[in-house]
């Protein structure tokens, strides 16, 4: 969802993903506002807020394993 480090130098392995919707989208597109939080031990979390033109839709959360290439 979100890359905090250059993809050419780092691998981001998402072992799972959880999406929680408060309602169904009312439009053909969905905006994702993403951010990643990484720790020095190679673990991290990506999180996104989902919106459409009518406002808030839900959340996405994804654990990450991060390793150098």
C-alpha cells in the first residue's frame, strides 16, 4: 500500500491484509490515504484510510516484513 523505502533496495512482504468497510462505495473510485511505520528489526505496519466522494469508507491494515535485497 505504501512504500517508505526505495523498492529497488528493499523487499516489502505483506503476509496478510485486513479491510474493514463502514459502508459500500458510492462511486467508481476509492481514495487511499496510506502511511507505513517501520521498526529497526524488519517489522512494520501499513495503514490506509479509504474514502469516496461521499466521505469515509473504512480502513485497511497490513503487517509488513521488510528486508534488504
